[in-house]
C-alpha cells in the first residue's frame, strides 16, 4: 500500500524487478539509475526535463490538453488539479499502449 514501503524496500523491489512501469517519479529515476527496463508514463510533466537517461527506456505520453503543461509554466500543479482530476491527465495512455510497449521492451 502507498506510503508503507521504506526506501530500502523500494530499492530492493526495483533491483529485483524484471521491468519498471511508472509515472515521472523517484521510482522512474531509481529504475533508470539501476539500468532496469523501464516504461515511463508522462501526463502533465515535461519529459524534456525529467526523462530517463537510458536510451532503451520507453516513454508513453498522454497526448491531451494537459500533456507537459506543468513544466512549461502554463499552469501550476494546484491550478491544474482545481480544473481536472489526476486521472484525466493520464487518460490518453491505454493499458494496450503499456502492454505493447512492455512486450517490445522485453523482446
């Protein structure tokens, strides 16, 4: 459950994972630093500023009006979430997109 994993447990989970699927977060950066096969999901954050450094990582974008809006200073996070719920910012990424990317990454 969220908030119940300490840093040591998190790093062990990432270390032993076959692949990582996550949004733009510390998990993404830790997985990238460990060289793990990685799928990074991007909604309102800007991949140009925070993308994984490993060239084999896959990036999936939620292409809608909120894509990348937080880091281009068009809107702050509190302003964004007053207008729209968090799910809407990621809604254009489908499970099919993620599964296809995972198959490609692992093959």
